[in-house]
């Protein structure tokens, strides 16, 4: 699963000086379920040659 960071934590996440493990762990908490939207996709998204089909990135 990709890393999902709350918008309020982006600056801290990008701070190269941030090395304290507990602070980093707090930044990477899973987002609330209601903030995630998902939908089924075709296996065609796994093929780079299929990048011409807008329906692959614009679900109906």
C-alpha cells in the first residue's frame, strides 16, 4: 500500500533533519477510512502500453 500522509504532516515528513523514530511513526499513521476512496480497476493498468485509455485513470 502506498504511504498516505495527512496534509498537515507534509512539511515534517519532508524535513531531512527529522530522525526521531517516534515522531516519524506518528506521521505515518493510517488515514481514517472515510478519507480513502477506492474502486475496482482493470488489470490493464499494469501495462505501460495502455496509457492512452483515459478510463484507466478517470473511473466512472
